[in-house]
């Protein structure tokens, strides 16, 4: 389905790891070890306090940076929140939206996720929308229905066209941090499902949408996953703490 020349993404989610010293070593290693490629965009999503450090290290390099969450509001009395505009102020180009670790631990609603997705795009950020099912849902065979509902909330609010030039990360919740990645076949099947859903509603948006896989990607399984035709790269947590 995908054009051979389409760009892939390798997105690091550093979660709540690192500090100034650790990051300095990691970012140096990224710059030395990750080659520049016109086919693969490399992005590092850092905790808020380290956006300035990411900017310092990656400005004018082949590596972009972003955040792991943002506010759905644009400005105002929202203590502790960080807006899309503030992320842009630090040169961020990407933001993860709806990661399951936020959705489950901090009760992020689908409605909030939809608003954030839209706000990110409206402020010139590329949203990386996380979707995926729990283990119980996969075992019950309803994983496509679950992902369908997650996408439908955004489509109902903003239309399928909003997915143009954005990224969806298929992240089965059971695979995140568990050491048990989806098989390439499982991931490919879901990616085709997602792409077809968007394409049925907006063919043009589907063409510029990138669908990446996340969940226990490691040096052993990465290649098998990423050679699948509809897997446009990865969202990588633990594995991203090691540049190699
Ligand atoms: C993630 O947090 O998005 C993720 C995929 O984590 P891990 O690679 O550690 O499973």
C-alpha cells in the first residue's frame, strides 16, 4: 500500500528517564551514532524540563525533538499545564498525544485526546497519536473495534482530513514495556486496518499519514517489524535509552 519512497519515523519516548548529565551523554551518542537519512526522521520526545537541553543539542542537526504531552488549552489559569505554543517556543516539532501511560494513570478522556490532537496540529506541531488495545481486548478479538472507537472520536470532532501529515502510533497496551512485542503480522494487520479506515474517509489524508508501531521494540525485533509494508517506523521507549 505504501509508496517505496515514503518517509519513516523513529521516535524516542524518553518517558520520565534521564537528567541533564544522562541526557548529555545520550544526546551526544545519538548525534554520533544515528546517521542522517532522507528516508528516516529521528525524533526525541523528552520530559518538559529538558526541552531546552534538547534544543541546545539538536538544533541544526538531523534530529528533531518534541514533548510527551501537552495541554488542550491555549493559555490561561491552568496550573501545571504546558501549551502547544510553549512547546513551539523551545523548537519542539512533535508531541505525543494519548499515550496509554497517561490515559490510564491520569484518566485522560478520548475527548481530551481529540482536542489535544487538533490543538497540536493547529499550532504547527506534528501530533503522534497513540492508539491500541488491552490484552483482554485482544484476547476477546475486539482490538479493531477498540482502535476504531479511538479514531472515531477525533474523526467525529474534526473530520478524517485532520490526519493529513500526522502520525498514529499503534501501541498495543500489553506490549508497552512488557518485553512482549506484537508480532510483525499482528502489527501489520492493525496498521492496514487504520490506514484503510482513514483512506475510506479521506484518501489524501491517508497518503500523508504515517503509522508507526510501539511496544517493546528492541534490536532483535526492530527489523522484522519495520520491513512490514504498512509499518512506517517505531515509537520506542526503553530501547531509546541506548543510542545503539
Ligand atoms: C512507549 O512508551 O511508547 C513504548 C513503546 O515503550 P517501550 O518501547 O518501552 O515498550
